[in-house]
């Protein structure tokens, strides 16, 4: 089956997912990354792909919703119970991230989940789910620009969660394969006490 992608964040998330679930290495999914020229031809209707990203399934269906694609991929890789969960509550929390991203992006997406990640290792359960992979990709470009004060100050809990996802052996390996550089931790010499005082004064 073919997964049609561009360089957008949803495409990056699905690329991470098909590598994470080993669907690429086992040859079940072929990645087709469209060039800018191909995307232009698609917009002009010369080639017809309903939307990017999209997946042509083994049953010759075309899926275009990013969560539907992700759900299908977890199903055929037998990782659905782990990455999406087995109950409606877990599914609801995973979907919360996808729904939030449709309405808000960038810093606002991070702000929306700051409180939620204060006391959690992963977003939903005690292991990685689609919510973690999706949020990791959609915040990577911003987190990678943070200075030490941001990593150790206001965003300390978010950054702790981000580092936890990034440090997973499979994620680290995929990042190297895709040429994505790991975001470095804050310097151990950052004065976290003065950062705390600054926050109280504001």
C-alpha cells in the first residue's frame, strides 16, 4: 500500500509512525513523498490525489484523515492496543491531542498541554501512545529553538516529557534515520532557583 506524503507536520508524524510500527522495514507500506512540482500538479488537478497525506489501503480505499490513517496503520501492525488503547477513555485522551491541533498550533498547542504534562511521564498512560508521537512531531520545531531558561523554567515539565519521548530507543533510531537532530537538554549550570523567583515576580 502507498502512503502519499509531503513535508508538512502530519506527513512527518505518519512517517515517524510507519517507521515506529515497522511497516516500512517489513515492506507493507511504501512512502511516496511528493515533490513541490507534484503538489502543484495535484492542486491544478493534473494528477488526482484527494489530499496530502493520504493512504491507499490494502482494500483499495483511500484514507485522508490523519487519525484514520494512523488508526489503520496501528491496526495492521498489531500495535493498536498499545498506541491507541483498549477503552474509550484512553481513545478520548488520544483524540484530544489531534482535535486540539486542528484548532491551535505552535506555542498555543504547547500552552494547552502544559498543565496536563506536569505530573505525567507520557500523555495518556504509562507508555507511549499516538498522542505522544503526534504532539512530539507537532512541537519539535518550536522546542528545538528553546534556550536553557525555557527548558528549565516555564516549560520544564513539557520539556521533561519531550525528552522522555525523544529518548525512547526506537524514536532515537528513527530520528537518526530521518536526519532529525535530538534536542539537547538544558545546561546543568542553569540557575533554576532564579528562574523560579522571576516567575513569581511576574
